[in-house]
C-alpha cells in the first residue's frame, strides 16, 4: 500500500502533509516514507522465512545514511559497489559480515579496506579481478571470501542502459568461462569460494528472466559439484521492477516463491540484492511551479527541480507520475511539459501531462526514491536538495540542502 495519499485534499507522506514540508524546508526536496521502506524490505524477508537467506539492500539506489540505518535496524544486509558505500553502511550501523561487494572496477585500496572490515563476500566480476584480489589478500596474510558473478546471457526485457545480463554487457564472467574461472579460484591460495552470483538488470517486470537466470546458475552449480567446488550461498542479484506508469511487476512474495521453487534447496543460503524495489516507491520529489509558459504549440511548466536533481527521465527515458500536492484547482487543465531551469533540452521531468496549474503550485514527482538523489549532480551549480524522512507524524531532515559555500568547497584560485 502506498504511503503517499490525499488526506483532506492535500497529498501526505504517512501522516504529514507535503505542503507542510515544503513550507518548512523549501523546494525542491526529496521526501521518503520510513514505513514504505520497511514494509518493502520486510516483504522480501518474510517471504524467505523458510529458506536460509539474506536480503542485501543495493545501496546505490538510495544511500542516505538514515535510509541505511532504518534497514540496518531490521537486520538487512547490503550490496555495495564502492568503499564510499561501505563507509556509509558501517556508519549507519550495518554489519560488515552482511556486506557483499559488487562492481567491475574494484581498486586495490578498496579491496584492502573491505578485507580489513571483514565483509561477507566479494562478488568478483572478472578473472583479472580474481587474480588481483588473491594478491591483495596474500599481502595481508588473509583469505578473501569470493563469489564469481557469472553472466547467464538472458534478456531481461528492460531499457538497454539497465540490462546487465547479456553477453555483450561489461558485467560478470561469460557463462562459458565460468567453470575455468572457478577452477582458478579453487587453485588460488588466498581466496575462499563462498558463492556464485548473477545480476541480470534492473526494472524487470516479469518473472521469466529471473527464473531463466537461476536455472542457468543451477546448471553451473551441478557442473561444479563434479569438480568438488561447492557453495554456501547463491546470490541472484536485484532487479525486481516497480510501478512507475502502470507496469504490473510481480509481487515481492511471488518473485520469492518462484525462486524458492526453482532453487529447491533450503540448505543453500539465498542472497538477493534488491534496490529499486525497496526504495523506489517510497519517495517523491517535491517541486514548485516557477513559470507557466504557454504558446499555440506547447505549454511548459517550469519548475524548480531539474535533471541534476532527478536524471532518470533524461538518462533512461524514465517516466514518473506527477501530481498536484493540492488535490483540486480552479486553473484550466492543459497539457504541460514539466521542465527544469537547466540549459539542456533533455532537462524535463515529464512530458505532455494533463495538469491544472498556477504559478507557485506544488507538485510531487512520484517513484523518485530510487536512483533519484544518488544520481544527483551539481550541474549548472545547483546545490543538491534537502532530503526528508517522514516517520508517522514526524518529519526528519536527513540531509540539509547544500549551501553555496559547500558548492565550491575544496576549489581554489591560482596564486597569481
Ligand atoms: C544495481 C544493482 C543491484 C540493484 O538493482 P535494482 O534494480 O535496484 O534492484 C543489485 N546488484 C547489483 C550487482 C547491481 O549492480
């Protein structure tokens, strides 16, 4: 159930009016619902109650430390792709032995830091990374826990920029090279094989691709068993889609049921790495109309949020529902392109939206909790916006709006 609903004609996050938040903290700002985040993570966790498992939240979807802290309190694991993300998890109270480390470009210093912290597993994406990790672990006189990310070559039917499980993608070890890579891993003295993993893409709205990927991984597991290579865990990655525009993604519990049925082994630990599915629909971007520019050809609503705050429309053609905070309006309805102030034609939040608008109206851009703030930039020297977490009736400012001074922090003039 959505935690963003109209009450007395005003859009609310849980028990708090978004108009009240805009009034106190200004716009643009991101607003998240604690309950929505918790409920999504718990749906995965509960569906897995009869299976050894760990639900590792993919930090890159939304890495605010308050979000991480809320999940850490539930016992979540975390999927990280950098040492910056690891530090966030640790400072948010996440346990290192519940961290898995993904990503194709891990540096030596990142490997060292993660080994020192004692993470659960490295999701190794290439043979060269495996060799480097073995060297780094040897220098430290320890063993690195590893899982190899294999590329099952399945089509996730998603946007090409977020499909990662096709053989042409840069991610993971090609399926046909996986056995040789595991043989190498078992021969290397300073890595310990813990698991096998894959991640086929993001915003996947049917179950078949997940099932196909798991079947291929299970084929490998069988083949490797003949070579006496066995696993403590199987990690299926993330990628479950959400509803942006009327998509009907499978329920979290159905997704889990399908996986468990195919897996058919309660003794192996199942790891999943959902990001978008946990936070995507748990956040909105709140923005205000600055100008309405109308002509015979086009109506533009110029708002104070822009592509630097939410880049999904520009980057992936992402579609976000846009609604008024005040439910009703006397303004005439028109079709608007909702655009920001940035000097790029790609700077839009939504196109051709039927809205009743006046100057100063507040709008909520929905489903902005994932890949929203984490992808924000300072383009056009725009300070990054405030983040708010609503918890029942209370409002928490979990990140202050950047100041103009912070914008230039660390920059300097030449001496002459
Ligand atoms: C991005 C990513 C995820 C999370 O994907 P979602 O679509 O947000 O669930 C999980 N695992 C890996 C390796 C990723 O790169």
